[in-house]
C-alpha cells in the first residue's frame, strides 16, 4: 500500500525498483532514525536518552522539550529522505519545526546547504511533523557533510508538555501506517531501493512525567526520615564503591540541592524538611527550598 501511495513510486522511481527485503542487508540494517532532547531547566535526560520531567518543575504553561531528529546511516547512496514523527498523545503538541542549518550551521548532506533547501512541514490534522530532502529528478545520491549522516540532525522541533498532563510514560515516535510513514530511497548499483524504517531501524523518544515529590525517594507519598536514611545509604555506597543502587529516577528525586550528586547535604535537607513538616509546616519541598535560599530553588550551584 505504501509503495502505491508513496510520492516517489511514480515517475521518479519507475525504472528499476528493487524489493526492500531483497536488499535489507545492504540498507535497512545500516539505518536508524532517532531523537535527542536538550537538557534544559526542569528536563533530565537519563542514560538511555529517556526524558524525565517532574511536574513540580513545570510552570503554569507546562514545559517545552527542545528535540533534534537524527538519521544514523553510514552508506553514501541515499537519494531521497522523508521522515515523519508524532506524539503518542494529542496532549503533547509538536511545534517550531526547524531546519538543521539553523540548529547547527550545517545539514547532514552537502547538497542541502540552505535553510530552505529541505521541506519542513507540520500536519495539524494528523498531528505529525515531517522533513524531506529531495533533489527531484536528479538521480545523483547525497554525500555526507560529516563522516556519516548523524553528524548533524535532519531537523529539530519543540514538544510542548502541558501542565495538566497526567503522570505517565509518553513518547515521540516514527509512525509506520499506510498514510503516515517515513520513506528512504537508496540509489545503488543494483537499482533503486525504497525502505520504510520500522523495528530496530527506529528509536522513539520516551518521556516520563512524574508526580513523585522531590525527597520522597521510596515514593511513599511523604518525605521523612526513611528517605533521608536511604539518601545517606546511597551516599555511603557511592563513596565506598563508586556506584550506588538507586535508579536514575530515584537519584533525581534524591538530589534535593540540585548539584548533580546524591550526598550528605541532600540527606540533611530532607531531615530538615521532615522536621519542618513535623512542626506543622505545610510548604511543598521546592517552596521550602526557596524560603531557605531567598527565593531561589537551587541550594547548590556546584
């Protein structure tokens, strides 16, 4: 179905289309589409690339995730590129699509050196964005600006996460349906090959939105001495062994002075906050921290 409706299947590709499966070892196994998000205020990037957002870090307008789209590809015989992406929920709005030259000063391919030399679009009906690199009837292949295609993004965009979104896991992904799909064309010595990336050839951007309170390491719904003890135990493990036992999410929750490390100062702050709550204090932890630091959230600038 996709080959029937694909815009490249008519006049441009009419001569020598080769089946995707027959050439899979030469093309699709070398190809991967993926995202990278920028780590800005309130956005934590985990080791696997997952975006972690605590709703306590959101303002009344939510939070924006600045994201880049990449194609990992080592071959040098790509002829046309169309990549589409969308969010797993319509609560997340994709906006501000931008070309790679504006982002980094160059595109992945030497043939596209101007901001308007690739086509960027946002479909407000089917809620996806797309970028296309196409030289039209020119059958020459693209050449990499760097050593490989992923030295530069193919596009960038902003994912707007609203303040009222429910806690949970969401994603930005590359759809693969009969009407919304990515389409990569190779021009090889064996003919023209059209590939629709899926499976291991695509990697979504996973987004965790959490309601877990800072300091509440065990997610019991309260911040208390048990959490302070857990933070101290983690600090001891890190000091003795060089690595701890907390998950990345727990480490973010435990780092209440926002200095990038779980240490004794975090435990002291949690104990102080617990004493404050026990004395009928009612401020959330982030507001309590601001009170401690003259209106500033961060306790440490280390």
